[in-house]
C-alpha cells in the first residue's frame, strides 16, 4: 500500500455501493414482517440524507452511487451520458439546496428506471446473490479516472458498501482482486452490513484495505450509524476512535466446488485453493511429485498415554 498523507484541505470522493438485490430484500422483509418496497424505501431515505450530509461538509466533496443487483451493477449517480431517464420536469424549490435536490432527483429517477428493467434478474434468481464484485470493479475504475485528472493530489477517495446479500463463493476471485487493487490504490472499503449473517469476503475487504466493518441490527438505526461512523473523512478519522474489527474471518473459497472452506490445499505454483488433494492442479496443470499428505489426528486428552515423570540424572559418588 502506498503512503498517503492527509490534510484538512483535501476534498473527499465517496463512492457508495447500494445492494438492491430483490431476493435478499424479500428475505429480510419476510423476517421483519414488512413489505420489501417499504423496507427499501426506508433505507433509501436514510441514504439520501447521508449523501446530502457528505456534500454539505465541503463544497469540493464528490459523490458517486452504484447499485448492485442480482444480475448486474450500474451507476445511479452520476448517471452515464447515454442513459435516457424519464425524469420529471425540473422545478425550483426555494426551501431546497439545488445541489441536494439535483442529486436526489437523479438518484430517484435512476433507481426507478433500474427497478423497471428486469432483464437478467430471472437468470440470477437461482443464485440469489448480488454483483458486489462488479460494483467494486466499477467503483475502482471510477476512482482511478478521477485520480488521473487530479493534478494537485487533493482528492481522497473511499468506498462504502451497504450490503444485505450473503457471500457468493462464485465471486471470490474477482472480489479478492478488487480488494488488493483497493489496497494498492490506498482506497479504504467501509462495509455496513444490514443483516446478521456475517460477510466473510466483506470482512476481509474492510480489514485488508484499512476500512471499517459494522453490522446494523435495526433499519431505523442506519442513519445514526452512517452519520456517526461512516461520515467522517479519512483526515478526521485520525483524530477519532473508530471501531475496530475484533475478529476477522479469513476463510477462502475453493476453486473446484466454489465453497467456503476451513482447511484447504494450496497449489505452490499458481496458489489455487482446493478442498481436496489432487496429484495434478486443475488450474495450472502442475504435477506434484509427492503423494497425498497424511493427516495426523490428535487424540483426546482422556485417551492419551500418561507421561512418565522425567528421571533425575545420576551423579557419581565422590570418593572420600
């Protein structure tokens, strides 16, 4: 990771990844006995307030919002130039800050257009996972494009992931590639988990990139957590006592069956991970000269043989 210095005059680029997987929201709404649309609308209102607060901190602050769906990931703000949104006519409101209103209207219009586009969702229904890996790749590409035009090196980017979907072992490799790319660019990845199931890969993303990982129990507490924990920029965090991860789950997904494993076999050539030993690596086709390693089972304490006490060494008798 490259060394980055922070200053009070830095402008902050915040890239938010919003998980809108309909299948994950349906499971969450069923558990809380609410409708998915009402639950998502409640979260969206709190997220918009958080984004407005980020823009209000400094006039030079920048913002980007991505949506991670079951079959694809796309930008909600700023919208791509080729997107044709059915936006309502622009009306001026004397009681609303124009920068806030423009961002809120564009995000609402982009999200409504994305919800109506169901192409690819039926194909991903059996998986039920979000394209977090694709959203992270888009976010890093956007960050790299902004940093290239920053001649004064005053823009400090960071990524915030609002996740409700479980981990997808199928996305293990692209997620890890995105994590290491963020670490190389010194871009922290913050994670706000909205469900109780722990995200193994997102925990590693926050830990490796130097971000924060938090789990929110109630939906009405999201705004409080966002404003108190994730709103301060990277310069302000040097003066704050931010929450740390007590335990990080470093489990990986095997390359053969795409399952999260506790113990695996790693190829010494290409570093592929497998859940079972094989004499030939299926990734790089390397043939190993040694046989299958033997697993030594440790006996329980009750069945272990009793250790004999160590005998004292014999000392020669001295002649009188």
